C-alpha cells in the first residue's frame, strides 16, 4: 500500500484510441485535444505518449507553454486564442497556432508591430453560440486576416458542434451553415470533436479534434466505449484503509445518510471529494473491491468513502478499490453522479499521483 490513491494511465490505451479515431476520420489529420491537464491524464506525459498525433490543442496559453517547455515540437493550437499583445508575443515566440474567434483578436493581429506570422484558425459560430464569428461577420474577419501586414502562414476554418452526440438534425444544420461560409474557399477546415468523428453523420474536414475519445470514454448516451472500440485509459484506484462491522440499524458517515438494514461489513477506502470524486455520488454507486462490484454507502467525505462489502466475503486492509477503470466504465459512475465522464476525468485532483504503464 505505497499509495492510498492513484490514477493509473495506460499509455497503450491512449495510442490504441488514437488509432481507432484515425481509422474513423477518413484520412483527416488529428488535432489531439489535451486541454485541462489532458482531461486529468497529465498534460505533458499524455502529449508525449500521443506522439503519433499530428498536432495538439489546448485551451490556454499556459498549457501551450508548458508543452513547449517539455520539448513538444508538434504544432499546438490555442483553442481560445490570445487576449493581449503580450500573449500574442509569447505565442509567437513559442510557435503556437491561434484560434481567432473575436474582433478583439483580429485587432491584436493588425496592431502587432513585430508582424509575427501565425497559423490561424478562424472560428465560425454555426449555432453553438459560444465562440466564433457569425456567418454574416465571417467574410469581413477573413478578409482582414488575409490583409494582415504579416501574412498568416496559413488560415484554416473551424466550427464547433453543439449536439454531435444526440442531434443529427442540429448537426446537419450546423454543417449547412459552415458549408455556406466555407464554400468556394480553399482553406483547410476542422469541425469534428469526438462525437463528430465517431457519430453516424459524416461531418468531414481536413482536421478532427478529438478529446474524450482519446481517453477511452464514449461521448454518446446510447453507445458505450466498448461499442466504439475504445479502451478507458485511466483507472482511478484507492486502497481499503479500514474494515468494520456495523450492526443493523446504525448509520455510516456524515449526516447518517445510510443506515444498515442488516448486520453489515463496511470497507473504508481512501478516496473522497478531495481527490475529485463528486460529493453527490449516491449510495449504491458501484466500485470494484478486489475486482468485485460493491455499492457505496453514505456520503462521500473529503478523504474517504464507505463501501458495503457484506456480500463480498473476506476484504482486507490494503485491498484495491477501483472507482473507475477496466471493468467499471467512467460513464456509468458519471451517470450516477448526474454528470458526464468529462467532468470526472478532469476533476481528478492535484494530490492524486498519476502513474503510467
Ligand atoms: C474540448 C474541445 C474539443 C474536444 O471535444 P471532445 O468532446 O472531448 O472530443 C474539440 N474542439 C473544441 C473547440 C474544444 O473546445
């Protein structure tokens, strides 16, 4: 029991998932999305493991700089772009590619006295209503980028799908808008997130931008990672630190939220909301103790959970408790918590050491 909790990342699974995505992407290049600490898998190590990706995407400048600092030489795209002249200079110095989604960013490029040259990804808002130029504003933005004193190395066009996981109608609508905007232009394009790559509606584009699928989780409610041929890369594994008998009628944990309906055996495991487990995980949520399913009982506390192991036979201090991983889909745990796999993976906290195999 050298570590009470750890996230074990299977590098082979990451690479396998990248291959699956490639095989579904129709020859498109893969921009591997490693924002948010690579969805909890460790930013730098994940990028190094995914050396077969064509490029990487992060949300923020600091993430891009971190990758460069650790020797990542592939193209890196800042999905939210830059917001000041200082950031623009930093991005240029480290050869980071920029998404341009707002007039402010066009002005920053126009005002750039040093005339840095970038690969620019002009973002078109086709219905997400989050970032990007609307169809009507887009031609002017493109024209201004094409007229920059420091001509861009390349301009590519992108959009983001709001419902690639559940609404072919909305996806088709977004594709139509994007197609109208891009029609007759020679620029490379990028549309698909994980659901866009793996969904039923072909979305096209020279670049795809998978995140979640790389990590082996399914973006769809009605198709599992297994259905998609993906392998969950992260196993979140804690240890049992105590086993106790709880007589029928007594309660376990804060708020007395779970009451033993029979004489019970309860294992206490070293995983809590301080490690990133949602406090809202209800009693009954499955975990794997020694590889066998058993239900959580009572509230998740900061450093511990309680598991009803009455039906498991012998369980000893030190036994492994898998919160998600092989044999227990992160999507299932997320559903129990009323959230999505993305949030659970990104939420694994700093104090949880990440090990690789
Ligand atoms: C996060 C993000 C992605 C990746 O989305 P997944 O659903 O994880 O595949 C792709 N594109 C943009 C713009 C993003 O912000």
